C-alpha cells in the first residue's frame, strides 16, 4: 500500500534518531518517496548525509539554504505529503506541535500538512509519564493525529520503562495498515450508537450509566479513516470525534435513540450499536423537581425501553450488517452469544467489567468478537482506538 506514497519523515533530537535511518530505508523499499525534515537538534544525533543518501533528496532542516538564500516552502511540503511521520518525537517537539510553536521547519511543516500525521514518541520514562506529555499527546489525538505508542524496554538512560520509540518495522506496518484501511469502507454508510442514555425522573434527575462514549467515538473515527460516511447517534457525552467528517445526531433518552436509529437504518450499510442503552425508564416523569421534604422514601415505577438492536435486527436486509456490543459481568461468552442470536445480529463485541482496563470510561478495552457463523476472535487489552480499528478490520 505504500508504493508511490509521498511520506515526510520528521526527525527530532533524540537517541532513537539512529533508528530512523532504518525506517527511511524500509519505506523506500516498500516503494514510498521519502522527504526527511529534521529539527536542528536532530542533526546532533544522525547526519543529514546518511538520510539524503538513503532518500536521494537533500534533507530539509532550515527555512532557507544559507549560502544561496533558497527558500524551503513548508506549505508545498505539507501539500506534497500523503502522510507525515515524526519519529522519534521528543517531548519538546510534541509540546510545540500541540501548542503551535512554529519555531522550526519540522513544526511549520506539521502545521501546514493536510495529510494524516503519525507521531512516534521517544523519551525517558519519567518524561513520558509526566502529565504535560500526556496532555500534549491528548491534544495531538484530538487534532486527529495518530500516536504510535512507545514500547517498554531499556531506555537511553539505562532505566527500564515506557518510552522506547516503536521499532521501524512496526511503524511501517502502522502506515501500511492505515493506507489499506483507507479503502476498506469507501462508499459505505456506517451508523454508530455511542454513550449512555438518560431517562428523566424530573427536571434535575435521571437514570443513566457510566458510558462516556469513548468506545463509540473511537469506532466512528476508525470507520471514517476506513473511508466510510459515518453518523453517530450519541447519548450525552463529553467526547468528540477526531475525524471532521463524522456527523453526530445528539439524543438523550433510549426512546429518542430508537427513533433516530429507526429513521437512519434503511440508508445504512453497517450499524454498530455501542451505546449503553437504559433498559428501563420511569413511568411518570415529574414536571417539577421532586422535593425531599415531601417524601420519606421513594419508589420509582419503571417501564421497559424498546430494544433498539433487536428492532433493527427484525427488519435487517441481507445487504446490511448489524453489530452489537455486550457488556457483561459473568457468564460472558454465553450471554454474548445469546444476545447475538436473540437480536439477529451478524456480530457481537463482548467486553467484560471483570477485566481490569475494559468497559466503561477507560482508554483501553479488551474484547472478544463473536460472529453469526460461529467464529470467535479474542483481542488483547489495547487502546480503544486500536480496538476500534481491529473491529472495523473484522467487519463481515
Ligand atoms: O462509552 P465507554 O465509556 O467507552 O464504554 C463503552 C461501553 C462499555 C459502553 C461499550 O463498550 C459497550 O459495551 N456497549 C454496550 C453496552 C450495553 O448496553 O450492553 P448490553 O449487553 O446491555 O446490550 C447489548 C446490545 O443491545 C448493545 O449493542 C446495546 O447497544 C443494545 N441495546 C441494549 C438495550 C436496549 N434497550 N437497546 C439496545 O439496542
């Protein structure tokens, strides 16, 4: 997938810069055209001569060539690229990228780039763990940049921990996977439900759950990156899609989510039901706030909400794919397979609250995918973004 792709490799000043020569060589071997952009500090770690010999192009490092005055246009570079990968990315450059501090050629090129950007951090474990690094990486994620998470291992300081730049072979794999996925859902309309639903008791109280929408919005981003036209029907959440093409229809209650899903379903090719829909809602919703003084105890009578996934499953066409989620606490696989059949789903994604790091509100998830044909695929604990990309890869 990398053949003929224009790739900017940005190098910053870290020990791992020596590995970037291998990255450049591997990209070129795959048929990519590579332009290296280095920060001034990066030149202390690897020479431009090595990189220009590998790419067959002069390395860009300054805004202009001192002796000729030739101007290097970061705008042209940004437009030329199909992808930009910054490896290694130091804490300093990550901070500059996150905050628009355009004081070198690499950051100005980053700010001008229209192409997807991949960032492979490399730094000492304490710098990696610092809240400022975490915040800056979160900002980059919110801009839609792809973070290639650093590995654990021995660092330049000889300390052992998280902060090693991902190996060049794996960075190439990530880029290759990105370009393969980009075509996978081209022309498909994907509908995703995300977040919780709120069932009103009175104007200030509701019955809800702990869903944050992180998993549903990660799926929306992954589907959009795979080329799909994506709509999210979303309960009340504070997260946003990173991909600007994702459309959001906000709803509050299960009944509103039901109406929006039923309306959008006929036009959808793929539907992924990731929302945590309240199964019950109060029979009576009070118009005014229920006063504590007026009630010693309280019983709220509940009625069952519609099962949205089952309703869509009952009218599903053969050309549509319906995917559910199952959030379980016990007898996980058994319950997931029962829901897959009962709701006439093609696929169900099981996550269990018994697994640390999985389920509500976490940035990670551990899922097992069950399909109607009886096949089963268990994925390791990984970020919700990676989980989502794997689910999208396994749609069928
Ligand atoms: O949002 P996060 O904080 O990132 O958390 C993600 C998540 C844990 C909410 C998500 O990964 C998840 O598991 N979502 C499904 C939660 C759930 O409601 O599971 P369930 O087993 O109760 O429901 C089974 C399926 O039926 C789900 O696809 C659900 O969307 C659907 N359903 C349930 C009830 C209902 N009335 N209508 C439905 O459509």
